[in-house]
C-alpha cells in the first residue's frame, strides 16, 4: 500500500510539472527595436527628451496580458534615480498602453487596468521609451521586458543604449561663421529646402537615430540654399548635419512624414 501511494504521488508531481510547463505562455515579439541611439545635446529642443518606440506583436496562439519592466544595465553619472523633481542628472520614463508612468517607475502595474491585452496576431505601438539627458553626456543602457504578471525574464526583453555627446559643433564658430540656419518645411514630406549662412564648400549628412549616415549631399561655396528630395528617406526623425572639412558645423532635427 505504501509503495502504491508513493507511485501515485510521483505521478501526480510529474503531472503537475508537465502542466506547469504547458501553461507557460510564449513571449511576444518585438519589432523595429533599435539597439543604439546617438544624440548631441545641441540637437535637442524643448525639454530635451529622446523618445524611441517599437511595436510589440503577439504572434503566439494565446491571448497575452502584458506589463513592462525596466531595469538599468548601465547609467551615466549623475543619474536621477530614485527620481527627485528638483534632482540633477539624467532621468527616464516609459509609456505603455494608455499611460505614461512617473519618472523612475520600474514596472507598469499588474493591475488589469494597466495591462495591454493582445489577441493572437495583434500588435500594439503604444510603447515609448523617454530618455532625458538633462545636460549630462555619456552612455546609458536600459532594458525593457514585456511580460505577463510574474518574472520579467519570462517575457521578451530588449536593451537600448543612448549615447549622448555634448555638442556637434562646439569649435565650429571659431573656425567659420558658416552654419545650417534653417530647414523648411519641417515636418517635410517630399522635399526640404536647407538654408545656410555664409556657406563654405562641404556636405550635408542625413543620419538616422542609430547614427547611420543614409545620404550625403554636397554643398557648394556661396550656395545659400539646397533643395533635397526626401523620396528615399523613411518617415521619422532625421539628424541633418552640415560639415566643412570633415568638421560638423551644425546639426538640426528634421521630421519626415
């Protein structure tokens, strides 16, 4: 009798373990998640936020109820965490679903009101990572995990690195008054007109937020305007840099729609 009881207990334990494995839901898929974002402080406007987003896709056969957990892989110093409203240093926050959470929030609540429900095949574009350099240069890496209630490690995680330098043209004014003064229209769709102050021979570089130079256009000495077609540039934010003799004179942000 004792031997039979032990056998039944062992079978029951094995069944429970098997059921737990079967119950573990596969994580979502992250689409268009950038690895690194390069930004210079003098290209930021307003409150100086760098906002990045990517899509979260449920390509499983189960309905997912997802929350987000943020962890620090590496941060600049000083870093304002735990966040203090009048503190110094860089800081961050994220948006998920219908909410943008307080600065320094580690995870969205597991409360159903804050979970994002994805049916099989659904996609959400509500995630945004907001990073505020707040005058601090250096490299910060944040990890975001999209998961159901429970350990974040069971979800889909991605690391994004923000690389911030001080200024793209810190010594240029001493060399020359040349500058990229304006771009219009901005936002732009089909083309943009760049205007220069006392232009010297150089080039204009169009960089995406990952730092890749996608296009280079020559600038002729004395040519105060340059009309550029945007047909081959994807929608989004682009960094437009005017360089002379290999030195970046000025950089502006262009929004392409």
